[in-house]
C-alpha cells in the first residue's frame, strides 16, 4: 500500500484528513445535466420534444345558413334526386329542367355507354352518368357541379353517334361556402343536349344547368 511507503508524519497527515474528505464528498452532490440546460439533448430513453409545426392559416369557417347566390343559381339548395342514365337508350327518366337543381345519382363507370367518349373517363372505380336537357333560346348556359367530376355537353345529332361535343367558354368555382365545386359555361343554340359526367369519386353529384343573364 502507498501508506506503507510514506514517512510516518505524512501517514498521520493523511489519516487526519480522511474524515474531512469523506464528509465533503457526502455533502457535495454531483452536478446533473438537464435537458433545460441543453435543449438539443434529451435523457437516455426519453423521447425528444416534438418540433413545433409552422402555423398554418385556419380554413374559413362557413356559417350553417345558406349563402346568398346569384339568381341563376338560386335553386342550388332545393335539389331533387334524379338518377342518371347509363346510355342514350335510357334517357327518358333522366331529363333536366334548366334552372332546377338535382341531387344526381350516378352509375358505376363499367356500366356507362357514352354518346361520345369523354376526354377524362375516369378509372374503373369511378362513377358517371348521362342527363338530357332542351335549350329553347340561344345563349350562355352554366353547368354547376357539387363535387369533382369531368363534364361534357354534347349536342344530339340526327343519327346515333353524330353528337357534337360543345366547347366550353369559361370555367370557375361557385361562391365561397355555397357547395358549388365547379362551374363550366357553354354557348348553346336551340336544340337537345346531353350532359355527360365521368370520373366522379362518389355516386352522388349535385348538378344544376342554368341560363346566364
């Protein structure tokens, strides 16, 4: 032992200091590092504090009261159910009245036989449908939809397959909180037309054909 190698006086000095050293060691606690001192560290086994996400603007809250709509869209909240046709031979019960909204019931895409191939027919799990309507006066007409879907307006031809796909003249969305997801405008002459719907993710689709002022 080291004590045996020290002179007698040094051994006595160490013996006298030993109790003091032991008492100091008990009185002085070992300093602890806490996460508050070093925010980038965490104790072993403790989860790191989650990062605070950037503040995102809250979506606009919509009142439960119907919003004011322009006169041509005023029937939007008075929809009546109407099942779409799956082909041009079953259009008798799928007639739209201009200015009156419907809660459209669509068909599975696999059942559809369109008059003209839609530009975006949608996948096998989507829904579509056909409706017909008559135009008595030349003018601008708007097709309003309550959810995402592709819409074509086709003018009926003299023979089967002769229908003409009309070119749209404008696109937009309805007033905020109105429930109108999409609006497409067309300039139409008097005649009989089809509304071809395709690519809808849901089997229900609010729909309105309106004449613009």
